[in-house]
C-alpha cells in the first residue's frame, strides 16, 4: 500500500513528486482524475491524500464526495494545492474537508517534509 494517494495530471510535477518521495522513502500512488481518486481512496488506507486543485477532471468534487462518505478526517489527512490567486477555490476546498490548502509554491517548498510525514 502507498503512503499517500496523489491526484495530479501534470506529468512534469508528477515526476517531481515521485523523485522527492524516493528521497524521503515515501511511496505514492498517483491518479489523474477525481473518479480514480475515489476508487483508490476506497481501496488504499493511505493516511495522506494530496490533491492538485487545478487537475482538469473532478478534483474538488472528489474531495466533496470523500467528505460526505466519511472518507476524510482522522486518520486520513487531505492536503490540496493551487495557484495563490484562487482564493475562492481554496475556501471551497477547506469547506469540503481539506485540512490544509496551500499555494503551489508553498507546497513545493515543503514537499519533502509533507512526504516524510506520510510514511507508514
């Protein structure tokens, strides 16, 4: 089982995530759609879910569905990232159950610590 499930459809940033995970010893399962995230979250008890809110297919909707189904919260944590100017989207993500929503730059800066904290 993976330490974290990551919804991201940016292949270049996905590669950066996997490289950082390798350095921290964390294992990732990446998905590219909200639907895949829901399926993976049901099958994998990973304590961390990371969501790129700018993914093109259902990122926020998947978080909302996970929250309604009880798939978020203790011990599962959701961290989402987005462009710093998308304040409305950030608020919607928090309302849907994200414990931490941050600009992509802050997420990138703290990526090693985030992934190290996800290790089983």
